[in-house]
C-alpha cells in the first residue's frame, strides 16, 4: 500500500509515485502478490482491519455510503445481509431499481444465506474496491491505494478487477493462480461478486446501471 502522509477534512495526502505503463509481466507479478495478500487471511467475513471499530464507507467522497463491517461466520450470510440487500433497497428507494429488480436480488440473497455459494474459502484479506484506478503501476511493483479493506471472499477482488476493465487482466489472473489455483466454478461466479459494486453504482449514479444489476442477479437467482 502507498503510505498516507496526512489526513484532513478534504482528503488524504499520499506519497507521490512515479508511474509507468503496466506490462504483462508486472500484471502477473501483481496477481501473485494479491494472492499472497488474500492468503494472509482475516478473522472473519466482514471483519474490519486491525485497529478499526465500526463500519467503513465506500463510494465517491461527495457521497460516501456506509460499508457494514460486522464479523460474520459464513460468507453467504455476510454477502446477503451486509452487501446485497442494503444497497438493493437504497437503489430502489432512489428510483434506480424497480420492485422486480429487488425481487431478483432478494432471490440471490436467499441462495447466499442458504449457503449455496459458500465455496469453503476462509476469510481473505481484501482490498475491497479493486478497480483499475486503485492500482498504481511503478517501476518496482504495483501499489494499491484507497482500500475498503475487510475480511471477505477472495473472488470479490478478482471480480471487481474484471468489472470496468483492468490492464492485462488475463496475466494478472494467471499470476494469482500461480500462487492460489482457482476453485472450480470461479468464472461462473464473477457476476455474483460484481453484484455489490453494481448495486452501489446504481444507488449513486442512477438507473443506467439497472440492466447490469438485473443481468447479474438473474444469473444467480
């Protein structure tokens, strides 16, 4: 992670990094490093970082939304109760989703709570908002910024990387698999893990994301 040099009411002051274009080799090295970070583990699903109490937040600085961080023994229950349903209801209340969309998300949440999508992974140490803009490429290594860190499912970070485009994604995933081989069915679960950020975007940016929410939910309802 890049060091934080200062904090005030308007934002963070981070160490300045000299960026370079990412390459296939640096992406593969990043994937391997991410796998090792995940493998460091967390006390439970939903566990906050060490030394942090209470919930976190996620979303634009102009409108940060709560990110529940309540330790939960099972991933599916955590995903349903703390990620999917709060944002589905918020997006509905803001007019971004209709009642049918919420019914689909509720069906996914029910399957999650029943344990159908629990894959046996132990809680991983997640970045939590791993889109390409939060990865800074330097001559030495890729550096992560702006985490929403918590204990979660490792496939969540990987699915977020794939959601809005990631440089050399195939190489990054290959590097990850060099350290931690993929669990069968990972590719089919990508949409399940993308559902939370899609709901977040619908709640913040409006109904333009409803179709993506609907497609991801329908595939796992």
